[in-house]
C-alpha cells in the first residue's frame, strides 16, 4: 500500500497526503478543529473490517485508485520541509506547487466500469438542506472543508440513485456503485473519478473485541 511520510505540522492528518502538503497546514489551524460527527478528527481515515457479501461489489481501498508509478513525494525530496515555518513565503509557494501537482494527478484507467464498494466521508455538492443529491466521497475527515482537497485521484464525484440525508454531511459511509474515469470540477475539489451509487449506507466502526 502506498504511504507518504508526514511532516511535523501534519500529525492529525492521515497518511495519504504527502509531506509537502501536510507541512503547510498551520499547526494552530489544526489545533482548532473540533472532532466531527462520530468523534472523527481532521485527517482520520476509516479502517473497514467487514467484507462485502459474496457476489456483490468488490471492496477496494483508496490506494487502488492511485497508479503504481505515481509518486508525487519525489518532487519534494530535495526540500527541507522541517525547516519551513507557518506563513513562510517559501511554504506558500510550495503549497501552490503541490496543488498544481494534485490537480493533474493521474488516475487508474482500468477502474472504469468496475463494480466496487468503498468507504469514505461525504462532502455535499448539491443539497436542499434535507437531502444530498450529489457529493464528493473523500478518504479522510475534513478533506475539502477544513484542509485542502487531496489529489484528483483521491476524490470521487458521486450521484446516488437515492438521495442521502443531509445529516450525513462529513459522516462516514459505504458507497457501492459503478466507477467511471472522468474529471468533474467543483468549488470544493476536482474529482478524477465518478460513480453512480446504487447504494449508500452508514459506516459503522468495527466493535472492539
């Protein structure tokens, strides 16, 4: 599984975002973020333990959406990230560089047409206050809201067959549907994947034994 090292300012973010992105998030901003619904902190990822029923959709992980030969961390290997301070002009320049790289992140073309099941957090795009008709599925809590969006290959634009409750905003869900490869742009983030979701259900953390 692909994992990137985290810089000191990014302790509360999940392993996906690379060190450059994480190091640019002001520590004070992260410290002010209160737990979300279900007690999730900014950057928390889900750890599903329940397999999909036999013959149903295939369980995938967010790493499966990343091409094996894509390693954005190499772009920042020559930089002293630990030496950057909050509001450092060099940090701001690096943030823009990182965002540009995230915006052109490659996708896995072989995922097109796959019937998959994946857990993630809901970031509403179209809602009337009662239901959500379109949303971004993101890999960690706070993405696109409290912190910058992840790479386009870590965002899925979802149109559920049945609208989901607006109360599920930034809550974890299981999404089952057919993946498509194609870019969708929104104010909250650009998605490299699309999905018609046949089913969206609440995610439940495994009960400790």
